[in-house]
């Protein structure tokens, strides 16, 4: 498909990992904000990522400019547990030295690009390319839960043109259109020694984001923004192998997913010439993700009752301007999980709540700004017992595992103002 070639350069990099945010949501599209755990996004006025977080925040930047960044997500995980065959017999991995255990390392890169044009003192135009949602989960072939998933990859790329206008000297309004491309790739075992490879499942959808920024005084900035849901009907192919007659070959598959609405409240307060504190509270409507149904040739192939709940992320950050050219950042955040209990936690998305701890710095020289950031995520251990209705009811296959996951996130970015 032609649209895939247009985006292939970014999709090659941007197979993201869901260990960096609740569900399969991502926020790693600003190195500057990474250093403060994304506190104050859209109202800090020190980078162009307001285009993605709160388009009204473009009014806080005094010059036009360009920004490019690359964030690396490194995830280490281990799982221990059991899985059973349709006959109820335990499965053991064929490629692991310790039956019932698996270790994995996952490394992914997330690029982002922004451009902003200051038309006049009131009007700003912008455009951004970034990855707001993504998931990658990769197990070795033959691991003990292979029938519940081997590889899971979802990437959502947004191209967002935006506009910001100063209604008053203290109040700005911003709006943007989210042109969203989603692509998914799922592999896994199937009952009776079968295998599935669902690939090239993609779709384009359209949504919007809108925001307000209020600056009652120069040292105080408050913002609220809303990102709409975007509905996708992914259509692709399933290369299937099975001993069941008629279930071997390449088949058309489709599935519906909806990326959820998000509301962000953000604030920043300059304490003096050296220090600024910031905060964030983000609400995500994950309850839209209730059941994942996959259809093959018009018939239901699998159904997983996800039953996710809405989530909050809350965080606080601080900036310290050491000198004219050098700024240091610190931050922490608490991010809840969308998964209600182990009953609904699956091998494909073993998500749990996490705590962020971040540091970062910026160095400016003339019109250039170089940013670095690092965050470590302390992820709570997770029990998983979720499975598809077919595995649980029809084939009587079970899955019971405990996950230990940790994640490190590194970022480097560059800005140029003109």
C-alpha cells in the first residue's frame, strides 16, 4: 500500500513498548519533557511539543523553530508460570533452559518531529509527527505461553497540523487535527500445534485535539487540553497453520480498535529566576477497550474480554537554571494501570502500575538548544491469568504467570529557533 511507504521510515523505528505508559499509551515525544516526567507539558514554553500535548501552548514560545528528537525505550522482563494444552496438560518451553520461565530484552526507538511558525504576536501555526500509542511484546518461539501470544506489535503515528490564537493577552486557544495511521502485527501459537501470523493490518483515522492556556501573570501558566478518540478498522492478512481441515493458508482478517480520549491538566510556576515547578494530571478513557474481537473471512476468530478501566497519571517536576546556557530538570510521576485484575491481564499486554523517576538537561547556544533526558520506571510485579474466550471455554487452555518488568528511557533532542 502506498501509505505504508510514505510512513515506512518512522514505522521502522517506532515499534514502541507498552511498558512505558498505561495500556498501550505513549507520551515519549518530547526529550525536554522527559527530564521532568512530563510535568507541565504544553505550558512550559521551552520546546515545540505543545503541538502534540496542548496546541494553545504554542503561544508561549517567542520564536519560530524546528525540533527533532529520538527516545530509546529499553525494557527487561521476566515471567514465570504455567500454561496448559486443550487437554489440560502443562506446557513447557522448547527453547528455554528453565521450564516455566522466560526472560526478554526489548529495545525500541521513538522519533518525533515538530515545526512552528509564528505568524504574528497572536497567531501561530504548527505541525508535528510523533507516536502517541504503541505496543511491542516479543517472546521466544516455544515459550510456555505461546498459545496466548508470541509477538504483539501495534504502532499509531500521528501527523498533527495545529493553530494557536491569543484571544486575550492572558488566554490562548489552540486546535489541531490528528491524522492517525495505525498498524498491527500479532503472532502466536494456536490449539493443536497450530500457528497464526496476523500482519499488514492497518488503517487511517481522523481525530482532533483542542487546548486552552491561561497565564494570569507572567510567572504562572495553566493549561487544559483534550485529545479525541480515533476509531480504526484494521484490515490485514493471517497466515495460519493448523491440523484442523481448512485452517491452513492465508486469510483476510480485521479488527476494530479505538484509541481513547485523553484530558491533560498542566501547570507551571516560576518561583524565581532560577527555579520553576510544574505538574501534570492526565486522564485517559481506557474503558473504551472492553473486548478485542478478531474476525477472519467474516467469522469471529478470537475474542478477548479486556474490561479495561479509566486511568490517571499525576506527576510533578522542577527546572533549575544553573546559568544562562544550562538548565537541569527533575521529575517523578505515578501512572496507574488500565487492567482491573489478573483475570483480565493477558500475555500480550501484561501491564501494571508504575512510578517514574526522571532527570534531564538543556544546553543553549545562539539559536540552538540541545536536550537530553533519562527516566527509570519502577513497574509493579504483575499476575496474569487472562486468555481468549476460545482458549478458556472451547479448548480449556489456561494461562497463569507472574511478570517482573523494569524499563529505562533515554532521549536526545535538538531545537533550532529562527
